[in-house]
């Protein structure tokens, strides 16, 4: 297949136009003629954008699309990603007729196998997400696998998940079909044009530089696959992705192989198997991937690597266990070619933060065929509307820290990233490679206290503190091994005092004569407040969707400190810098210079009074106020705010003095019940209190009013999104946030569970944890606004319906009295 496909794609089939001179300019330039670039171009054409130029270095589909196995799947890890994937199947079903090109779409279904009880738990939750999306998915006993796949062995299987909508498509011809439709819709396509760089003026893209001359434009879409990182980096844009070898082999014809056999995914064996003209195609997502630098791949198109049967040996052995017929066949082809992978195994989509007008659609982690139609449509809508129209939080290219674009870091992480697609997707799963790269000033002290660290945006963060000598995860879908330790940390924050290292929080300072104008134009809340006031606020996009949430503190008349979550550092900094453009003010990253030590709990005031000469009474520093104080041997900003729902303070300490302040806090609290606490406890505390988390409960697909955060919006001023929010405020609400607690203390919540009222699905959980004060699992959910809270509620917990209590107000301290003590 690959040789014929390569010949097919190498010869241009768009006519002479692809070799014509470059146009004098274009409104939008799409860089990369793979399936993603072709999809973006096609969907732009369907939305009426005709002034679009698609540039391909070689021939359409010759980058990585041509050698894909062509698998398509309908259900993914989250509702948002499932929506994108399901659209892909719908489009592939119609694509052949639309383009008059046989793309060989075979909707044969798929079987996902489970060799372990943990995998069966994962499949139960996958089925629940499918049902939530209205997609057919069926859990089967192992015995059913033999009936649907007679060549497969069921030895060692616990069961399987059947998804009838899945299948496979010819990836090269699907790419060509999308490009053909784009061309017919008015998109100009030029092959054999290498884009050498982006032309930038005043922080915005103004064109592309190619080996055939410059092309002025207003927008650029970087869909150049594994070449995207280096092209983006030439303009100072961070797109962390890196190439690795991806392998699939094809057998000689095997009796009994028919096209109706479902795609077989043996995730615990790192393999997939599908049919191809009476043969079997066997592919691998091995846990020990082989990273490849761009310099090893080049730009010539149709790149491939020498066969490495020794590296494939482990996967081959597991494949032959599952399909014994593979033992007696011969292999006619070994295809090893490059794919690109990201540090967290999710792709990159959306507008780059560093340069306005540059959009990214790349790093699809060998799932480009699955996501290309949906991602292409989503980005085309984004370009049309000026903001995302779906929950883009998990794929937003701005979620990464700059250090995650480092090639040495990426090379190390990619060894693991390739296999993450088929590895167990445990709750709270942490990566094992490229660790200890980004640490807080307190890391050594936390490690000495037996912290178990997790990773977020490259940061090492204490997730919990172990009482036994081995602070490590033992994953599962039930109660975790850290449950008891985190419960004690949770209770300390509620009943005594807990200390958190929150140094990974993103901290951006805006300073200058126009600092107030900058933050007012950026944030929803009114920030014309006295110095020392702390304001919780949002940042919205032009459609009114939530891009950021956090606090803004007015340090003095011309200085503001913006604090957001760790994963939002790049987005926060770049949005602040864009807002500061043209003003007498500057935005700079204060994250590296400031540690954040949070002292939380009803005895926090007593503790701090022991190491600071200041008056810590409520009158001296009320809730949501800040001041510079002496603490231990340092001066620090103390913010009286709390993400746990208790009396507490966040201390912003110069990094070089963080250890001194931390040691003083710990020593002073020895007789007060002090505990060091991690991010798992922080999460359970905030969920119990009903606080939102960006990327879970709020994101660009929800506005402040639907999110229950309308109090943050001041429509007396102009800011990004204010016009949209004025319109939205007058419209009837369609959904709202509610607070949920399971009735059975032994039951657990994971994520994305369906909320059921009187037997009917009415919404889904957006955040969940165990509420150790409530004594049961709890969370936040989004439901239709007309759902009666007097209904009989249940939550679908991986196929088991658990009775639940649902409330319109937080289930813990709804009035917030404890914060203001």
C-alpha cells in the first residue's frame, strides 16, 4: 500500500495550479499540506473563506499523513475530545462522495481488549463517556471476542469494549480528498514551497518567508506536523512537540482475514491490528519509544527509517500471543516513519500567545487521522469567530511552559509520550521521564518531609506526604494509596493549620503609569480599587468565554500582581503583554522570583503571629486584602485569600528567602497541629467548597453567568469580551453549576460522570474528589437550568448508578463565614 500511495501522492492531481507562481498575498496562509492542514483549509472554505493559501513543502500528504495506519475512533478521554473525534467519523463516512475520491473508509467497528482488572475499569468509564455523547459502546465478556474476531486468542482477557462506529480509512487519499475539496472551494494550493520563517511586525504576523519569495498575510496556521516546533521557534513561539519512530508491519495474506473484522486494540500489549486486503497490519505504541530529531528526518518527504526488528520484538511477541496466526505468517513490510508527540500526549491547537495572528494545529501524537476533521473544523470556526467555540483547555497550545519546548527535555519525554496513548490512563497518572527539571525553592525540604511529587507544566509539586518510607503512587480506579495521608492534610486545613507550597502558581506583574488601564482592559472585574485590595476576576475572550481566572492585587497605584494557575503561565503572561501594547506599562513574569507559601486553617492567624511582629487581627487585615509584612527574616506580600475555604494567607516571598520563611512557619506550628499538605488535599478542599478550576469547571466554552461567576463581571467598563457579555447577560440561561455529593460514603467519583435526575441524564460532573469533611465523594456539575433540584439524583460511576444529593449552593460553608473569621 505505501509504495502505491507514495506514487499516487507524489504526482500532483490538482492540475497546473499547484506549481503556479505564489500569489501576491493572502488573508490566511496554512503551512503544511498533511491531513490537518488540508482539513483546516477545507473547513475555512466551507465557512466562506476563499482568500486562503495552502503551502506544502513537498506534495500533499507526504509528511506524516501518508504512512498512518488510518485508524479512526469515536470515543476519547473527555467529552470535548469525543466530540471532535465523532465528527471525524461522520465526515469520513461522507468524504468519498463529497470529493469523488475513494478513501476506502471501512466502518468495521473496534474491539478494545483488557488484560487487567484496571483496564476493565478504564473501559467502563470509556463506555460511560460514550453513553454521555450518545455513542454506541458495549462491554463484552472475553468469550465474545472469539465470536467477533475468530483469529484472536482470549487467553488472559478480562473482557472488551466494542465500539461499532470505529474503523479505518486510507489516510493519504483522505488527505488528498480534503485538499481537493479545499481547492474546489477556492483555496489556493502550492506544492514544492518551503516556508522558511514567519514575518512579524509589532508582535503580529504580517507574512511568511518562503524559498520562492515572501507572501504577505494577516493570519498563519502552522500545521506542519513535526516540523512545526522549529518553524514556530524561529519567531519566538513555543510549540513543544518532538518526533519519534512509529512502526507498523504488514503480513502476507492470512486465511480468515476479512474486511469486516473490527480493529483490534490490545492496549496492554501495546498493539493494534487491522485488516488490509486479506493481510493484517500490526502497529505499535510501545512504552520505550525512539525519539528522532528533525535533523535526522530532513524535509524531502515520505521519510522513513530502517527496519528495527529487535526494537519491535516485544510488541511482536505480544501481538502473536493475541493473534496466534501471526506466528506462522511472514511479514511483507516493516514501515517505520516519524510522528510528532507532545509532553502531555494532547495535541496543540489555537492561537499562539507570543505572536498575534499565528495559529497552531500540530502535535497530534499519532492521532491526526482521528482528530483532523474535528480539529480542522474547530480551528476554522476559531479563526472565523475570533475565539474557540468548544472547550479547548486541554489542547490550547498556550498550556505549556517555555522550558517544555526545550529539545533535550522533549527528547527525553518523547520516549514515554509515544506509549502514553496505549498505557493505562489511571486517575492522577504522572509521567516518569524528564522529571526534576523545574523545582521550587522549597523542593529539598518537601522531599525530606517525604513528599510524593507530581508534575504540572514541568514543575515538581508535592501532591501528598507519605507516612511510610515509599512516597510513590500505586494507581487504581478505587481509593488511592494516598487517600489516608491526603485526608489528614485536608482535616488539618479545616481544623488546625496546613502549609502548602504553591510556588508553581503563575505570577505576572503589570507596572507603569498605565498599569490600571492595562488590567482594566484585560479583566472582567473592576480593578480601580485601593492599593492592597485583592480581587478575584476572570479574563474572557471576544465571545465571552472564560480564558483565565485568578486574583489581581493592586500593590500600589501603578503596580498590579496577577496570580493564576501553573498551567496558565504562558497564557497569562502573553495576554498581559498584548494588553500592555501601546500603553505606558509593562508586563513581566514574576514567577521565578517569588515563592508562594500558603498557610491555611483556623489556627493560621495564631501561627503567623508567632513569627511576624504585625497585627494579624481581622481589623488589621480583612479578607481579600494584602499588605507587605515582616515574616521570619524576610519581607513578603501577605494576601488574605484562600482556595481551601478557610481562614488563611498566601505569602509571596523572594525566592532566596523562601526556605527561611518556610522553616520558621513549620517550627512555629509544631504544637498547633500543623501539617504539610499537597495538591491532592488542595483539590479536595476546593471541590468541597465549590471553587471552580480552569480546565475542568470553567473554560472558553462557558461564560461567567452560566458558570455562576457573574459577580466578577463589571459591565461599567470595556474589556475583552465585554460586548459579548452585555448581550449574554440579557439572554435566558440554559445551564448552571450545581454541587453534588454521593450518598454512599464508600462510593467514589473520578471525572466526567453523567448526572441523572429521575432516571434521565441531565448533566455531567466537571470536578470531583472525596470531601473528607463531608465524609463522602463530592464535586461540581453542569446541568440544564430547568432541572428541578427536588429530583431523585444519581451519578453514573463507571456503569454503577450511585444516589446523590444535589444543591444549588456549596455543601460546605455556603455563606463563606469561615473565610472571614
